[in-house]
C-alpha cells in the first residue's frame, strides 16, 4: 500500500485511541539490537511524559513497531508520529554513526472504535514476538510494555 493510500481518510481526533504500525526502511531488522530499540522506547516515553499521548501498549519487533495509545493535549496523530520517527532517527544516527533513511515513509493507523476491547488489542500487540516465534515466553523479550502489566489482565 502506497503512502497516499495510507493517508486517505486519516483523521486526528483528540482523546481518540489509535493502534499504529510503522516499519523500518526496507524492513531492516534494526531492533534485533536492544540498544537501538531502547532509543525508540526513550522517545515513546518522552511523548507520553510530555502529555502528547497516553501510551497503553507497544512492542518493537525486529523491523517494526506496534503501538496503542490515546492522543492527549490536542496532539495530532501525524505530529506524534513525526516526532517519534524524527527524534528516534536522530538519536540512532548519532549513536550508530549511520546516515540514510531509518523509518519507512508513512505509517498504518487504526482508530479504535468504542466497541473494541483495548485489552484485547494490547494482548494482540504484545503477543507478536510469540506468534513470530522469536521467543517462547514474553519474559524472554525485552522490547514491549503494556499499561496493564502486573494487573493479571495480560498474563
């Protein structure tokens, strides 16, 4: 699906929950390196702590990110993704001494409807490493988190 197709019908709605997927350029497996993945996590947490989003669940797979969040403080969906991609690219380039594209252009978004279960979406997101056969237990995968962690709902 091309970039213009991804943008068709996209709306940025305050307080809306979104399930977003973004891939690395050329599906390069950058996040097999834990340090590189942590740089993206730091930028996601900054967006959360600055009030742009309320981050509910995420997983960084070797070549892509799945992220469930709620837009906050009148943030725009495209602005949040631009900040995440731009800031994480800058920190990774500085650390890795690389240049060139890091993220694929655009992203896929799904505005979560009222009847959809956020916990079920979060389960789907964090179970990605299991379905991909990367680990046999989520305890063995470092690049994920969920708001409900420790509450028994995602066990």
